C-alpha cells in the first residue's frame, strides 16, 4: 500500500508541476482521456469541462511560471480508499485566484490517473 501512496503522490506532483509550468503534456499524462473538471459557478450552475477542452485552455494561457507568479501548492490529504481508488485534496494558486481541488484517481492498467477533478475557486485582492 505504501508504494501506491507514493505513486499517487507522484501523479499529483506531476499535476501540480504541469499547472504551474503550463505544461499540457504533463497534465494529459496524469488525466485520463475521459476525465472532466467540475465546479460550481457564482450563479449556482455547474460547469463541466472535458479534459481536452481544459488542456486547450492551458496551452493558450500564460502559465503562472511564465507570469512570474509565486508557486505555492500543497497536497493536503491523500486517502487511499482501496487498491484501485484514491482521493486527494490539494491547494494551488494563480493569484488572485486560489483553488481547492479534489482529485479522484483510479489505478488503471497499473498506473494511477486522475479521472475527475472537482474544484472551487476563491478570488482575493
């Protein structure tokens, strides 16, 4: 089980690196092709963004690294629910936006992959 926790952590670190660097290929590697990102908008509606649409947005925006933004991301919890399911809570930022992500990972063909990201955004400043 310890090897799985380390593998989940490595997957999530690649995700956080990809976010900060704006590296869509790193993100594509850790997100399953069928995955999506889900959040609640300010008007109370749900926004669901398929992985590939999100990756296009990442490719077409200035990365936090390129913008000179300070990197400050943390893995808060890793819950290894079972041999093929993990839930990870992370905090990351692209000031003035601060994010809390819940990442659901499945072990597919011996590799941990994010199959769903549910997140919230707080704007400060």
